[in-house]
C-alpha cells in the first residue's frame, strides 16, 4: 500500500477480533486494536492496542480519531448458556457500544465501517425443525429473534442502514454463522459449541472418563465456519461495494451429536454421550450461501473436519496445562 490505511478493530482482545488484526497486519494495514482486555492466549499484532470501554462516549470518540476504516466486533456475548441468561446485560451493553461507535465514526469522518451481526437475528419461527431450510438474508423479516442478543444485532443493522442513507457513511454488515477456531474462549460459560465439545472430549481423553455431557437430545443442528475463512470473508466484504447484510458461514448442516463424534474421532477415543437438560437455542440453523457466492465470488473453503482438528489440538493443550498432564 503506497499510503498505509489506518484501520480500527474493536473487540480486538476477543477471538475473531484478534485473528482479524493479525490478518490485516499481514495485508499491510496500520491497525489500532480496542478492547476492555488484551487477548487471552497470545500477544496482539496491532500497531497500537488501547484498552477502552466503548460503552462510554468519550472513549469511543477518542479511539476512532484518525481512522480510515473500522471493523466493529466489540460485543458482550458468549455461547448459548450465556446469551440465554443475560438478556438485560447484553442488550444494554451492546446497544451502548454500537450506538457510540457509529456516531463516533460519523463525527470522526471514518470512510468505511463493517458491522459484525449474527445469525441470531433470524426469526425463531424459521428454525423450529432440525432439518431447517437454510436461512436467506431476507428471512430476517418479519422479525422475531430468539434472544436479546439477536434483537440488538438487528437494531444495529438498521442503524447502519440509516447512517448510510442519512450521512453517507459507507457501511457493510455481515451475519456470522457459528465461527470457531483456536485462540478463542474454551471454558467458563461463554464458549460456543465447538470449543465446549473440544474441551469436554479433551477432558474425557485425559482423565479416562469418557462420558461427555450434551445439552438436550443432541439432535439440534448447526453449521460451523472456521476462523481463517471468517477473516477472509470479512476482508472481502469490506472491500466490496455490497451494502446489504450478508451471511458468512458454512452451509453444511450437522447435529450436535455428530459434532461430538467428529471431535472424539480426532481425539482418538470412543465417548459415551450423556444427554442432560440445558439451553439449546433454536432447533436448527443453517446458512444459505447463495448471495455470498454471488457477491464475493467466494465461499468458506476449509472443511469442518480440518477446522475441528486444528481447534481440538489447541484446546487439548490448554486442558493438559489445566490438568498438569504431560504428553505421552
């Protein structure tokens, strides 16, 4: 790049944000990372990392100064266990973060902004069967997200649209479908299904107790997208001229029971599934990637088995350290 573009990544201490910072640095950008915390598992590649709480207007305005482009990933979020039990906290915190960041981008004359939304915006009534019809972008309306997390995401999508219409801010909106990979939360209640399953199977392997708990009957379905594909998709969307919300995920539907079996095979053990009560979210969810392919001339490429392998190896090492177990 002849003149280095200055990019802001909010949520840079989190899973996707951390990987995105690394990707943007490799592509020649100057990057300012923002989060309330530093990355948990490795140092950041950001040129500048600022600890800031974007729920406060003055901090949002300060970190946006001098920025050309912004990727908004900061959010109070987690897996189904967290987002199904913290509605007020999530709606309050995330609304403040995104209201402030959009207005800060406008006042600081940021040229382009990408907002990371979620498949949680899709209506519950379209996701009541395990053999779910893949969700198209227009299926978000009539609106009926399941949780406060989805409602706030949908509200901010609308806000991005209006900032583009009223103020000329170039906005892009992506809807994530279950992104996973190494260097993400894997314990403590905020982890998502692939990380939780890798942790449970790793504990089973290393302790010799091969019983693995699964919430519900395990027949609920999802599609899972590996982090390396995710950051490529984010970058391609930011560089595109497409202004409407766009799905980003794999379109391969599997059950949670199948996910458990895949991880167990990677670990090299046989597991005994113990189905227990727990939050399951919608019965089925899958991404329709038709528009993704049309708009970006691309779609996620890394097979689920490969992504799970990379993720499991990393999480097993974290569990080993927790249990103080040496390699065989």
